């Protein structure tokens, strides 16, 4: 099946640091990538939708200047959490999807656990 | 506003029984609905997709139904096993564009040996 690689899987850093998370689709073209945030025992909250070559579309309440998304190729999207603070600590998950193929599921990475001290 | 609810946060059943999970939604008419499994500390894994014109879909021990009148999907695991213990999420393509998916609250299933 389709494989999505997310890196790093775990990050611990000091407050004020910027952190970049990578999401790669290894064996298919991801025309669209989604970024989610998940708090303990809660469901996935969609943060933004990113189409290759276009600016990301952010969900209401998500700061675009805080969470920078780049989707420059069909196999890679990055999420940069800028000037991270403890409240940004969370589990971030990406998923990849090929909109050319109808009714296909999203394929998820294994997430990045971000801890800001 | 959008709302996707799944029954009880946690469901415990005895091994060998059938687990039934519910996904209810309001204010939408999705073209299709998906079910995912998520294990702790991992990303969700796709299980089944059912389209609005399909009443039922099966895959091995899994069965999904989709009632667009009731705005509800049921997810069944027959002959449940301890290895089926996980959180199960339903997801809807809200705008029917294939470009924006929202997930339900999730149900944590524990199968007791």
C-alpha cells in the first residue's frame, strides 16, 4: 500500500525555536497533503490543506504565520512551527492524497510528537 | 457548524463478540465516508470507504453501513480479537471536493480476552 514517511517522529526543543516537520509520499504522487494536530485522547483536528504548487489553505483559528506550510513537489510537504511555545506541544500528523484518483483514502504518516520546553 | 460524532468514547467487549461503532453527522451530505484505525502514537490507517450510493461494504471481518437518511454510518467488527483494540475514526469529505476531510471524535475499542 501507499507509504507516507513523516520525520522526525519526536522533537524536544526550547521555547522560541522553530521546528520543521517533513512529510514525504514514497510511492505515489501526493497532489494534496493535509496537516493535522491531535491532543491526547482527542480526534484529529485539520490545520491546513496544501495543494502542490499552491499556497496552503488554513482552517479557521490556525495562524498561517505560526504554522508555515510548503508543498513544493508532489512528494514533499513541510510544516514549520515558528517560534514554538509550550502551548504548541502536540502530536502533528500529515497525510497525503492524490486527487487525480477518485474516492481514494488519505495515507497518513506516523506523526511527530513535538514537546516545547 | 460541522459536527461528526462517534458513539461513546470507549467501548469494551468480550473476545469473539461483534463490536458496533457509530458515526453520526449533521449538516452535510457527503459523497462518501471513510473509517480508519489508529493505534497509540501512530498515524491513522485506512480501513474502508463507502460511497453514498452503497448501503453496505465488507472486508474480511469488517462491515460498514451508510444510511444517508439517518446521516449515520455503522462500523462492525465480527469475531473480535484483542488485536482489534484501537481507536476507530470515521472521516467525511465535507465539501465533496475531495479536498477537505474532517474526522469524528473517535471511539476507543478494547477487546477483552
